[in-house]
C-alpha cells in the first residue's frame, strides 16, 4: 500500500451540540497520509469544535471518530503521542525559559529529557532563536512565542499535525520557511490539518480544501477542483460564494463612509 492511501483519520456522521444549538451536523470525512487539509469556514462554522473533538479535548458527541484506526470512544489516548497541535491562542508557561518549556513538552510526549533538550536547541537554532535558549518566555515577542509553540508541536516527530492559525505573529521570512517546512513534512508522509482565515495561504499550501458552513461540509476538493465547480477565481471568492457572504463591499463602504464623516 502506498503511504498516501493509508487512512489516518475518519469521521462518520459526526454531530455535536452546545445545549440546544447544533454546531456540527453530520460531518463525514476520510483523510489519508501525506495530505495537507485546509480546513476553512466562517466563525461559528464548527472548525475549532472539530479539532477539539479530534484532540480529545471535548467529548459528548454523536457519530464516530477514528484516528490511526483507533476509535476515540474506546478511551485509549495512546494515539496522542503521534499528534502535534498549535492552538489559535498560545498558552505558554511564561515564567519558564524556552528550553525548560520545550524539554518539559518533550517529556510529556515520552521523550528522554536530555534528547528533548538537544533536539529543541537544534530546532530553535534552525528557526532563528539560538540567542534566547535560556531567556524567559515572558520576554518574547508574539512571533517568538509562536515559533516556540510550533517547535513544541513538532519536537516528538508526530504523524498528524493540527494547526490553528499557525502563522499568527510570524514575520514574512518565517512564514516562507514554515510553509516550506509543511510541504516537506507532507512529502515525507506526515498528515497536516490546517485551519486558518488567511485564504491565500490555504490556497497555496493545501492539497485538499474542506469548507465548513453551518456545521456541514459544503465543499471538498483541491483548489483547482473547487475553482472548476464554482467558476470563481480565488479561494476567497469561492469562500464568499459558498458561504453566502456577498455583502462585504457594501459593509466596507458603509464603514468607510462613517470614518470619513466630518
């Protein structure tokens, strides 16, 4: 079997409510090894909820979730050792140094602390952070904290990576490096679940784009396939068409006209 035929993640009729409000309304999805999935949708579409369920951070759902062939409801969380996660809002232990934090993270994933520290230093050096190994994270800029979070998600060499707005705070050069890192990871057989509102990045890096709207999948395919189906030019235009958000120019015009009132 080719590595890209191996099913890494499967959702069957996934449903989730918050009280009486349905958030996910029957998600069916199969993801194979080596894919970069661009998981997009407007706020409230259910993107973050999906990711939290896949990470085991939320429960009380209907349907089935399988990761690496293992059903999550079995209660066995061994699969988490093979997963990396960059959340939208980085919650770091600010009073630790970068090396302390990364070594601690590595140990949580079962790494030997000495090996985790050596590898963390190498990754920090490669990401331009070699002069702040022993600096407290509280002194870091937003972009530096984001780099530490990215390194912590990859330190244990995961098979499946969940990224929620991972470019937040990164400078242009770091964005280019990180996009190439993702491309090379996918080529080596890693599977990447990428959630973002930055459409041009999703358009460029994703081998497959899944658009969620109102808790349902409304589009699923490569960028070229979505473009053929919708006759629109950019992913942003396709997004606006499929989510029914076409009043953005009017809203922007109204906002600017108020700004320019004397």
